[in-house]
């Protein structure tokens, strides 16, 4: 079971002077249970690709399948299957807090489950659970207006609104854009927790390589609507030239460790690809000790 | 969904009409519309039709796009034609219920419709070949003599520029909000009218909030750049008349003179 894209191409405003091809023959398979990051420069087609996975845009050519069901349906029967497949995907847009509209946080999170036709008792359970997932206290926040919250909290409410739908695939467009470092860390932490607890497949778009490096276990680098690189973060980011060609930078941590390695600190190739600051610090300490030991021995 | 709407109809290009000064285009359009209403003999219509056709070819805008701008007018055209057909006294050629259809009505209806079509085509040619920004610049320039009697020409133009500037942004924003709510199971297409109206709330509320936020940001940004109205303000892109413009002015004047002379004879 997976998200599969076969030879997907998409053009905005075809047949006008504003015509722009956003995707060119994308072939991609996103395995269930993985955390996949789509990285790329502005205009590389990341968000367009995401909207295809959410079934909001349909390809001009090729097909998008969720668990084997084609999202672009034609017959009535196919439509039902496509709708069911679409509902497995929870889509969180960029600046998701801009979509909040209800008077209370409870009502806003309940919007989705109600649209899916759930009974009111189930809706309440879903809201409760979703708020716990995004670390908002149910009793303290349920009746507050979402517009009185801070930006980071509003983003979490919006995220809860999608989590309440119990998506098997959570798809996020720039989930940390515009958040302060603490808000960013917290949000990434929530995504990681969700993945660990529910096994939800996560697909997210980012042009922040730190985010990608921190949580993804598969990276897809897009450039001009085509896949440039794909693989494990350490392998992908090790290809410095290609990363630069895609208009991206290597993660800070990797750059730091590579620079240290170039300066003569004995770090192995694997060690330059560690993903958390704590691991990096440990690797540096070990390497320096080793080096110190050697110098002393001489 | 909404991404198929072309904004302000501007069709980028570099044709003769695109290069004409926007002030010239507005004045010439105005003169031609006046001519269209003043001179209503078949020969005059022929001249105006040929002229419009020439402009259409000169603009290099695809014929299809141009004729597409007539689409909203079909019903009005049909209605106008029928009214004229049925209500003009003259030589009757058929009788329908209480209406007598006359040859005069047929001709009259045809010419009135032709007039409307030409009117619309000429005006769309202006918006197709002139970017909204140039259009507002030209309006400001043409209105500026009226500043003396208290018409806030600059402010009007600025308001128009801002409004036009935000049309695509808001369309994009609406599109995004609609998609976000759709992703949460909202349905804007099916259901009864009441249900569908209720479903608009999740779009309108975020949209209003976003509009006010943007307005606020814009006001702040303008004040931070010391904007204080049109007094002493210069423009980055000055409008200049080119030889082409004088030719257009001359040509229009000549055409009007000839038509007027023929009319008086």
C-alpha cells in the first residue's frame, strides 16, 4: 500500500500566455509508514505535486494512485473509490492557520469530522484526541476563539483540524514556514510523535533543509518539475553539486561537519551525516579525543 | 478551479496597439464610441466595422480570445434584436401573435446589435492591449486637469491600482482556502442552495480576515515609505507620446472629420 505517481505531468493555464508547466513526467512511489520530504527551490513544482497527492489537482497526463485507487475518476463507481482514497489523505496547507474560521477551537477542529458524517459523540472524541496530539489542553482551549492564539498555536489548531480526520497519509506543505525556532521544533516534534504513535505516512514539502534533515527518511529533490535526486537524506545531501544545482543548500550540520573534516578533524563519512546536534557534538568530541590521543602519542 | 480565470484580460504582446500610449488609446476609444453613436448610416457602420477589424488584426490578440469577450453579451444582443424586430413600424413581412415583424425592424435590430458588438470589441481591445497599471497611469494623467476643481485624480488612480493589484492575489487566496476546506471534506458543488450557501462561510471568514490583514500590512508599508498622496510625486515610468501616437491622433481626427462631412452633405 502506497502513494504512487506514474508519469505525472501538469500545466497551469494551458493555451494562454501565462501557460506554465509545473510537473514533467514525475514517477514516484511513497511507501506506507515512511517520512518523505519533497525539497526544491521556489517554482520547482513541490506544492503542485502535493496537491496532486491530495486529489485537488488532476494530472494532464499520467496518474496518481493512493493504495491502488486512481484519484482521477470518470465513472460513478470509480468516483466513490477515488473519494474514499482522497479521504485517506490529510492535507495541511502552507500557512494553514489562514483557513481557520469558526468561533471556537472545538468547532473548527470538528468541521472536518462533521463533513465526513461522523456522529457528534465520535466528533467529540476525535477533537479531544487531535488536540492532545498537538499539545493543546482540551478543557482550557476548547471554547476559546482560534483568533486569540499566537501564530504557532493557530497553526497547531489547523493541524489538529486535519488530524481529526484520522488520515493514513498526512501531507504537509511547508509546515514550519513563518514559525519561530521554538515553534518549528515543537511542530516537527509533533509530526515525529504522530508518526511513531500511529504509523502515519508523512509527506512534507520544505525548502528548509534543516527540517528535512531532522525528520525525513526519504528525500525527493525536485528541479523544474522533474525529480533530480531521491534517496536517504545523508546520501542525497552528500551530493553537494547537485544540491546546489537544485538551488538548495546542504543542512548546516552537514556543512559544519564537512568543514571540520576538511580542516583535518578525523570524522568518517558516516559521521558527517549525523542528523541531530547532540549526535554531532558527540562525534566531534570523539574525533577530537582521538586526534588529541594521536598527537600526544607522537 | 479558479486558476482558469484570466485577470484584467490583459494579453501581453508587442503589437502596434500595445505600443501606443495608453492616453492615446483611451482618447481614441472615446472618439470612436462617440462616432459610433453619432453616425448611423450603413456606410458609416461599414467604415467602423472595417476599422475595428483592422484594429483586431493589428493587436495580434487571437481572434478567439477577442470574440470570447462577447460571450456575456449574447443574451442582451438577442433580446435587443427581438425587441427592435417586433416594435419597429414599417413594411410587415410576417405576423407573430400580436407582433408584426417588419423589414425596417430587421435592419434596425441588426445595426443596433452591430453597434453593441463594435462597442464591446473596441473597449476590449483597450483592455487586452493595455496593462492595468498603464491604464490607471493614463487615467490619472487624463484626469489631472480636473485636480483644480477638486477631483482627487491621484488618489482615484492609486485606489484603482491597488484594487487591480489585489485581484489575482485574492483569487489565489480564495482558491487556496477553498482547497484547504475541501481537503477537510467541505463540499461546494452538491447539495441544496441553503446548504451550499452555508458552505460559503468557511471560505468567506478566512478571506475577510486575510483581506483586512493585507490592507493593514499595505497601509503600514506605504506609511513606512512616507506615502502622503499625490503631492509632488513623480513616476518611475513616464508616459511619452511617440510619433505613432501623433499618427493615431491625426488619423482619428481625419476619420471623424470625413464622417462628419459626409453626414452633413
